[in-house]
């Protein structure tokens, strides 16, 4: 399975939960908190479900409590993908 990229995550965020008008998701957002990007826990739960379906992985809901930035989210998801879980 291919690793989840920042570009793919941004696409999924936009498709799943929309985009805050005041936030430029095209910039360097890897270390920006999801809350600063305008995404709440419900939006991230939708994103988590979409990643699970699209990438065929099982992700723990606790990931949302620990991954506060896109980089942390990507690292956690890609670890699961690499493990083949």
C-alpha cells in the first residue's frame, strides 16, 4: 500500500470536512494544529474514516487524541500502512 502523503491528506480533508475560508491548505501546514486549520474532532473523525476506507487500514480512534498536526497524523497512519495492519 502506498503511504499517505500530505497532498492526499489535504484532499481528503477538503472532501470530507470542507475548508475554512481563512486557511490556506496549500501552504506549509504540516506542523500546524488541526484546530488552527479549522478542523474539529468531528471533521477529523470523518477524515479518519475516509483514510481507513481509501487505504484499507484499521486505525485506532485514539489517533485523534495524539495526532494534533497533519505531520503527526501522517506519521501515525504511515506507520500502520508500513506494518500492513
